[in-house]
C-alpha cells in the first residue's frame, strides 16, 4: 500500500516539474542554427602602453638610463628626424625644437623632459642592429669574386619587389640564372650580408666607389642562418654575424653555397655614386648612426621618438646594454612586432662587428609630446582604471 502511495506522489511531482518547463505553445521543428565562427581578438592597431604615474622630469627619473644619455645628441637626433612626423603634436614639438637651435646638455635635457612624456610598451621584445657594409667588388668575374650583384628583373612582380610573399624564384633558382647583366661581382658571403643589410658600398681596384641600393626582392621570407648552422653542428653557441661570415669564407664553394641557399630571400640592387654620407632609410632621411631605428610600420610611424632599453645580450662579446633615445626612420622585412627594433650603427667593418653581436632583450618606450591627448585605450587599461 505504501509503495503504491509513493508511486502516485512521485508521478504527481514529475508531472508538476514538467509543467514548469513546458512551453505554452508547441514549437515547430527547425534545423539547428549554424554555429557562428569563433570570434577573433579585437584587433589592436598598435601596442598598448603602460603610462608612468608622473609627468615632466619626475616621469623621466624612472626611465632606465635616462640620466646617462647624451641629451644634446638625443635632441639633435630628434631635430634631424622629426620632419617626417605626421602627428600634429609631434610636428609642433619639432618646430619648437628647430626654433631653439643647438642646445647644450642641460638645456637639451630640460627641453626633452618638458615637451615629452615616456609611455612604456606593455611587452618585451628583441633588439638587433644593422650597418652599411663596405665590400670589395670587381667589374667582372674573377678569382673569389663569383657572386653577381643583380639588377631588378623586368618581370619581377610589384608585390614581390616590395617584399610581399609570392611565387617568384627563390635564391637557389636565381643563383642559377645567367648573369650577363651583373652590375658587379662579389665574394658570395659578402653578397649575402649586403642583401641582409639591404644596401652598402662597393669599392673597386681602380678606386671607384658605388653605393648598392635596394631595388626589390623576390618576396621570399628571410631565413637567418644562425639557427640552422647551429643545428647542423657548423657553429657552436657563437652565432654572431662575424662567425657566420668567417665560416662561409672558409668553406667558399659548393659547401658554403648550400648553406647560403637555406635563406630563400634574394635582393636586387641598383648602383648610385657614393657620396660618403649615411644611406637614407624608409622615411627618406639619412640614417643617424646609433640613433636611428628600423621598426614595424604597421605599429609605428616614421618620425616617432623612442627610448631603447636593451639588456641581457644573447651573443658573446656584445655590449651589455643599449639605452638611448632613437628615431623611427627605417623598416625591414624581418622587423615585425610592436617591441621589435633594428638599431643602425653606421658604416664599415667596426660597425659590422658590433651589429653582428646585437641580440638583446628589449623594452621600448614611446616619447609622446605632452600636448598629445592620452590614448583612451591607455587610460582604460592602465593600473587603477
């Protein structure tokens, strides 16, 4: 009897529970709605900043290495590179700096601290360096000078010439082309490093000097040789540029050629008279040794003022740190990301040795004119907001 009563009670409860979720009208069958594609993260067109808690000299007091920089040299670099700035506030600061004329150390520091505020990019990245090489060349193939400096081909697609990926021939294929139109002949390892740097100076036995200027690439991605050479046991932990170049020179011929061709990217050149000055960067201005940076143009604009704080070098023999004001005046195919920069170090072998050892952990700050309105995204994401 009790078991029958419990069954009746449970049935009643079950019916009541169903009644609470049953719709008041029948639902017509329909196929399930298509699933929406996964939402991608909101695209941020430039890096996020961590604003300092102070303005003026108090803000710069916390900037690593600020007190030790050559502020007169830093201001001179700003004046030399700020003409390409598109931001109205930065252009006005540029006009004011030029009106001041050359300033001494104390006045230059005061100007910078008065007119800028530092904003740290909220990440760490990588600093490398580049230079203008000066290499021997020949007008015709002879001896060790077996690598042709090739002009831009007529059939090179515009996208490939600009460095975009495409289906154009890779380095190995181009190396096997006839070279009747060669502009000059170089040692193979020298040509490789000329292509990595993007420009350089060629010297000839008759005293001629010509500047080899970038005139397009095949669109293949740049592949650095350090990692594969170490993986193959060709190099130890010292993978500096000078060690790579020395190995290629010592193994010149088919063995070195097979290593060089692991980088599929190929650069074409044109020759111009060498005036002895520094080359122009992507901004159209002469690069400033030690004060010019190649940056990612998708995340930085030409003429930006940046503070470099780079330490923890990965290569032996490197300077322990680079801390300085520098101008964004150039770009590079391998320079991608908001906290990724390539520091220009000047012309010649000495600059090349130093540049080949720069691979440092990078913290980057943007120096923003105080007249600029705070970025709303910065304010939204800053601590305490």
